[in-house]
């Protein structure tokens, strides 16, 4: 199964492409889509959409795993991230690629086994699971890889396959 993990944003969209065979992960590619702060917001969304389409066409993932959006304190930033997340999910939906959403808590548990893991713990575990020499930068990239790992650990289960078959029937 090829998984494209996404950490959504509008300045930086982290991505990570992993192959998972229900035993081990193989890192295919990772990086970030970046947009300039001086670029009008509609153009930023267009850049994210184009770059996402290019990633999807290049790596042909079986699924996309993306962090669920949650609002902390800055609702305006959250709304802008939601718009970016919309063009990201649109790019996958138009290609009939299944999209799976995970909360930060789910990702932390899947990667570290502990729901209150700190960022540096998540990054180290991601590096170790994928046998990387260093923690990927920027942080959004490491987060995207962790989201892909989360899907591998949870999306590859028999229950998830049954749920996916049922979802396709409706």
C-alpha cells in the first residue's frame, strides 16, 4: 500500500510518501509545498492545488492520510488552513483516491504508543520507524510522515478494510 501523508497548511504543506506491506515501511519521498507570505491567498491555494496534483500524479498513492483540522486559539488561521485543506482533499477526491483523517492524538498513539507524546518524541520515533539518518525538516514534513505511519498502523487492519468496502457501497 502506498500512503501519501499530509500535514495541511497554507504556508507549508508537509508531505511524506511511504510504502507499507503490513510489516515494514519504505520511505519513497518527503518534503514540503511552500507558498510565499507575500503571495495573494487565492494564488497560494492555486499553488498548493497544482503541487498536490503533481505529487498525486507522480507517486500514485493508494490513499491519502491527512491530519484532522482542529482549532486552538486563532480561528482566522484555522479558517485559512481549512481552505488549504479543502484544495488538498479536492485534488485527491478528483482522482478517486481514498482520504483518511486522523487527529493529533491518534497519530501520537500510533507512532509512539503515548497520546501525550511531545513533538521531539514524535520526530525521533518517526525517524526510527523509517530508519532515517535525521529527523526530516521542516517539522511539517516529519508530521506528514507520522500521519502516513499512523495510517499504515491503523488503515492496514482487517477492520479498516471491511469499513472501506462498506464505505464504497454507499
